């Protein structure tokens, strides 16, 4: 398993994205969070194709912190079934990864 991960979640407003980002950063569960949006999402939900405007949060953290990150996102999220997925970081610039580690509460 990769030591570093990027956790992705989508939310329905910029305010919700900033709220989740602030909580994760203040808890030192993430070193950096990028908020991208708005984007248009299309997905199946309860047998119907839905269309919505969303914002993506890209959370930079370590794999060992995933469960805490997931829990905090779930507790703050407005969706019944939020997208919360972790993508392993296969390679990264050493100085960036050192900085990332130094900013997390281990």
C-alpha cells in the first residue's frame, strides 16, 4: 500500500467544501485540500439519472489517516451516500512529501 493518498469527495456547494476542508485542516488530518468547481455531475441515484452541480475536494494525507478522514467527511457531509475514495500516490517529489508529513498530526 502507498504511504501517501489523495482522498476525493464531492459536495453540493462551495461552502460545504470549505467547511469540510477547514475541519480536516484544523484537525491536521490533511496538509492541503484543493477545491475544484463547480462541475457538472451525472450519476445513477435510486434508478434515475441525476444531474447536479458539485465541488470536488482533493485531500492530501497519509494512508494511515484514511479512517479518520473518512469519518470526519461522513460526519460533515450532506449526502446520504457521499463519494469518499482514496487514490494512492505512487510517486511524489521528496520535498513535497516531507512537507506533507510535517503538517499532519501523527
